[in-house]
């Protein structure tokens, strides 16, 4: 599973460099020039696999953005993704507030999938739909950003594993159980079947937003590693959505992955504060259990930590962690290796399960 031992690969984009950074310039606090140079070099080989971007929802509301050029109407565009060294992106298919009617949730989710697929088709020279971990590496080799779809909300299943298989056929590779009746206060019998079928299909279970007890139960029930696509450390800031130490330890035991968000309310108002959350998650979940899921994709005005207002700030965070004593191998795990490993483990689990469990 050691993708870090793959042959040397190309940069995620030809225009990654100090001159291409976005709204956060190199003079921002915490961006020592020497460390920044090392960060840029590391990201050219081990780019960021970001666990959460909400641009799909934003584009549904404002469909006229052209993300192939710098766009002040959103915080995510292809130039800033490339400047930040992003090589893989999970496009969240959740909506800010779910409709009360289950059929409307399904309809909204299908529309989200349609917008996401249209986004990938519109920018074929920069984005590449990814269904497998090999697709992730292939996109990186070809200088494109691997686009994974998901998560979708768990409420969409409404008692149907067929709906889960249909989402998988459409390209979805993650589902978030939070708020679903089958995982609200603990896994029901149907909930256990959902997890088994996700393992069989190779879909990731995303624990974002789940209560701690339910998250621990899901981590233990899944044969494949689970993820938390965007979170902070509750021990540092006990805001809703941040993960407790108990869950981080459960992730470590299950080989899971917690991906730290860049959200002022959850992870503080500075790059230094975000780095504190990354340090804490690594200390509890282990070097193999920490990743990045910034949750960019919003329209301007969303609160973001200074220095991390858009994807171009990733090199600055890596530079800060270098100055804190992180080794380059551990940073390569943080940015790329841990996400790649989780996807490969899910694929391996699916292959084994398909021999034992029919659809």
C-alpha cells in the first residue's frame, strides 16, 4: 500500500510556483522562504489529496463561474488549486441543509452528482474523474487533478441498498451516515447492511458530523478504513463537527483517517491555529491517520484562517509544519499518502468481500 514508493511523478500542475499563489502571498505570517521552497518541492511530488470541497453546491446556486481562470466569485478555481499543489479532490455532494422529505434529498443529491460530472467534463485538461486509487495516481502522472465524487448523505438510501449501488454506478465513492435514521443513535440492522455493502463496493464511510459513539461504532463495524472528510480537534475547540480524542483513537485502531478543515469557527483564525489541530490529530490518530479536508468551495465572505483563505495556501501550511519539525516522509503521508492508502485498503477490502458476499 506504500504509494510513496511509486516512481517519481509529475507536478500536479505546470504552473505551481511562488508567482502563482493566490490571495495569500508569500509574506504572510509563518511563511519562511526556505521552508516554503521545501514545501513547494515536496508538493510537486506528493500533492494534496483534499477530502472536502463544497464548490458543487456553490456552482448549483451560481452556475456561471468559470473556474479555469481566477474567479473572485468563489474561493476555488483551477489556478489556485494548482498553485496550492492540489492533486486530488473529493467534491462534496452534501447540501448546507437537507430537505425534510426523503425524496427531495434524493433529488437534490442526483442534481449535485450531475453538476459534479458536468464540472469534470467541462475542464478535461485539468480535472479527471477518479473511481479508483490507480486513477488518482494516473491523474497525478498526467498533470491533472483527480476528482472523486462524495460523500452523498446517508438519508438518500431510505432503506434501499439498491440506491447505494446506483450511486456507486454514477461514480460516487463516499457516503456520510450522519443524520440517517439507520445511524442516528447507533447502527440499526439495516445500518450494518449498509456498511457491509459499502465495504463490498469499495465506498468510503465518512464519519463527518456523526456523534462520537456512533462514529466509534461505525469505525469498528467497517472492514475498510473510515474517514472524517473535514474536522477539527474537539480537545482544542469543542465546536460541533470537531472530533473527540476518543474517536481519534478509534480511527487509529481501525486504520482510519481524520482530515483537518480550514474553518475559523472550528480550527481558529490563523494558520498557526490550524497547524495546532493538525498536530493534535496526528498525535492521537498517528502519522498514518491525519489528512487535510479544507472544505473550500464557498463564495467569498466565509470565515477562513489568515494565510489559508483559498487552496493556494497549502504550501504555507506545509512550511509551518516543516518548521515545527515534521519530517518530509510524514508530510508526504499527510498530503497524499494517507488518502491513497485508505482508498487502496477500501479497494482491497472490496475485492475480498466480492468473493464472499453477493450484491
